[in-house]
């Protein structure tokens, strides 16, 4: 593998070079299947239309299966190691889309991984999983009562644990190092657990064979590569098949680098008091020019603007409105000051409404997922 071509799913770079996925790992551009998505699913998800979901592996196989009326499922996971931010919200938005289409959802609360790899306290992890992750999913409108299995990695069915143990037989440390680089035992177990998270819905104990798609951030591809290899090796023995995957770009932090719970000043959390989020957003990096005169003359650069990115990812759902902002910015008719006022207004409105729903959602979480006993 070329030097620098490795992705680290646990410590993603502050800036990801998405081209690497095409160049070194053979993922396909999502644009190639967009027309088929339109024909088979109807309207593509707005993140698909806007190029935020930019790559896939075997998504055409899932489209074929859906068209034939076969069983389809989505598997996704959240590591409850920090507060829920707008990057996590993008995954929930995709889950809502697939749920409407009739996909079964498997949602993993990766508490074992948060404990072993992030080295966090068990009780804190469970509390964050319930009150940040599950509560926000409900408040965002995901219906956890409809065809959804949501579970903690440390509190699930015995066939799932058996699968983790079986998977360990058909992979070598040399292969794992080639995919992940040097890794300690905690990460070996975490990677095999993730493979079981993705593959177990195909087992008889979980309803039998179904086609699976895994929507992930681009930095998670190493897990998909390992899982797909393992599926091939267990095809005869367990009837497992390769999962498909889609890749979305990561939301930038407000300074233009990665958004992460570990850099709270540069992240928008869904539990931020609106005035705090507004203050953070006002400091965000824009694609504006050095002076008003220059901006009127040359136009702004929305492609390099975090505020515009937030419009694309969630603040503006209407494509025509998004196009208007883009054109006015490029044409120098929109200035960053007034545009930030507009973005702040949209963000505050969203957070106020969301946080009202969150209050109610917090009372519902244990109805849908059973927390581990310790
Ligand atoms: S006008 Fe708006 S979209 Fe354009 S660079 Fe400034 S903040 Fe970004």
C-alpha cells in the first residue's frame, strides 16, 4: 500500500483526502448510481443529491435487491464517547430516509469500543449513549418502534458474541496491520466486534439473510474492508455475504478542520444552548474575502466556507434556497456579516425546536433499548 494511504478509523486526520478512497481502495463515485436511486427509491436523500454522500461499494447490489422486493437492512453504529453533534445528525438523517423506504435498521451503541479504545468510564458511556445518542435520534424523528433493533455491544444476544469469536479464526495479525497499521488487543477486539455488528443481521437468529448497507463517514472504510473479506471467508460456513456501504464527507469544525466532540469550541452540539451555538457560529471560518470591496468585486468562495457547508449539511433543506445563497455568494451580492446573521437565525430556530423535543425524548429512551446492568 502506498505510503500515507492508510485511514485510521479511531483517530481520523483533521483533514481527510477523499480522493484516497477512489485511488487506493476502489470505492466508486456515488454519482454513478444517482439516477438508479431516483428510479428505484424515488427522490434521492438530500445528502445524496448534494454530493455529501460521495462514494459507495456495491450500492447497486442493494438497489437490485430492493427492486426485486428482497429483504434489506441498514446497519450503523455510534460510539458514545462524547456529545452528539451535527456530524452524528447526518447519520440519523440517512436512517430516517431508509426507514421510510422500508429498510430494517440495526443501530449499534458501541459501548464496548468506547470503554476499550477510548478508555472511558462504563457508567458515563451508558449515560451518554442513552441521553445524548438515543434521545437525539428520537428527537430528530427516527421512529425506534418501527422495524428497528438498537442494542449495546455489551448487552445483546449470544449468537452475536459467538460470531465475534468465530470471525477471529479467519483473519491474521498481518492482515489487520495491513488495514489498520499497528494495533493493540483492544483495537483487534473492537474491529472484530464491528465486523460482527455489520454481519450478524444475516444470521438465522436475527431473521435470516438480508442485503445490508452501511452508511459511514469516509474514515470508517477500513472496517468495511475487513468485514467484506470476513464475509467472503464465512460464505460457505455461515451464509454471510459482503455488505454494501456508502461514504459521506465529514462535517468540518467551525475552524475548517474536523468536527469532533474533543474540540468543543469548534463543534455545534445539539444540546448547546442556542446562544452558545450562535456565538460559536459567528466565529466560524468563511470563504469571504479580505475586504467588503474585494468580496463585491470577486465574490465569496462557498466551497471553502464552513457556514455554507452547514447550509448544505442541514440548515437549508430547500435546494432552490441553497442555490440562491450559492449564486449570490459567488456573485459578490452576499456579504459574510449579513449571511452569518441568517445562518445564526436558522441555527437558533432549529436548536430551540429540537431541544423542546429532546426534553420529551429523554423520558422515552429506555422503552427502546435495554441498558447493560453495570
Ligand atoms: S457570503 Fe456566506 S456563503 Fe459566502 S463566504 Fe460569506 S458566509 Fe460563506
